């Protein structure tokens, strides 16, 4: 972040800690995530990458034993303030999961389900949003004549694109992607990566990935995480991706990105 003082910070964490019951899952995470960029969270399995990602839109609230201390700030909004509306947070911070989670409904109904739940019912408005969002993920030309088709009939890459398009319908500012290419073949992965790069011109994107090449190809910033002696996940190093991969400041970072462990 010091390299570009003009870069606006979209999400900031202030000594954020996460507990699952008595288990300290994440410890004192401090980072500033830039707007209109891609930030990759990397690290070995079990270090808390997905748990950190879910803190940004309070998905961990769905786990009864989860407790949070410290702060997460979305622009000037304190995400974990008692007065903060969780629905508003999740509208501003959308999420795409590891495997395409399309509903067993038509492509059209997949796209408008969230909009209808927000009270948007006018057909012309719905159709305009569907077309606009499918165009953003390069699916409109292929699907415009087949919107009544069951979404489950689409190939995996198209299903994942549809999930991204569905997330865009609620006009988020941030898109979280939890290993969203791990279930795809290499060719499909490259296409989703190209889409990430296009979307980052207008959205802030945060990805969790085990794929070091992917982090290097698409991300502007990288956060490397590891667990400590008490198995709590922590942030080891956070820097521009090219800098971290070429000149890591911590030996543990170098060992991980060069494949010595992980």
C-alpha cells in the first residue's frame, strides 16, 4: 500500500480476531485492501484463508460458535458494529463459492431470485438487469435464447460465470471468490481469470487460492497466511504480488511460494 498512496482502501481490518468457541482461528489480522484491484489470499490448508474471506461480509455469523473481536471497515462502515445491518453488508460484498452453486431452476430464475427477494418485480427492470449482468460475464450471446433452460444443464465454467453474474445483479462493490476456479479445468480457469481482470476495473475482488501461478497472474496484492504454534491463522506478509513473489521479506513466504512446503 505504501507504494501507491493514492490508492483508495476499500476494506480495512483492525486487529481482527475470530474464535470458534474456544478455538482461536484468526489472530490480529491487519490489512488494507485496495479498491478496483484483485487481492489474493494464499497459504497452506487450514491457515484460515476462507475464514478471513467470510469475515468481510459476515458469513461467519451463520456459525453459532463464531465470535469476532477487532474491526472490519468497508469504506467508513464498521462491518461488525452492533447497529450495522447485515443485509446491507452482504449486498455491498457479494460472494462466489468454490463450486458453482446454481439453483435447480431456469437460468432466468437463477438471475432474478435475489432481485425478487429485494422486492424488484417489474419484468422490464428484471430483464434489463439480467441482460446487463450476463453481458458482463460474456454469457448473454450464448444464453439469451435459452433463459428458460435449467441452469444445471450448463457446463461447469458457464455455471460459475452464471454465479458471478448472479452476484452482480445486486450491484455489489466487492466480490469475494473462495477458490472459485478449483473445480474447473485449466482452460476454463484461464477464462474465469480473464473475467476477474475485466471485472476488477469496476469492482474490488478478493480471492482465496491455492494456485500460486493464478495469484501471480491475476492479483495486484497478495496476503500470505500461516498458523502459529497454537494453530491460530495469522498474516505473515502482505505486499504487492510482484514484489512478494520476487522479493519476499519473510523466509516462510519464500518457502511457500517456491513449493518447499504447503
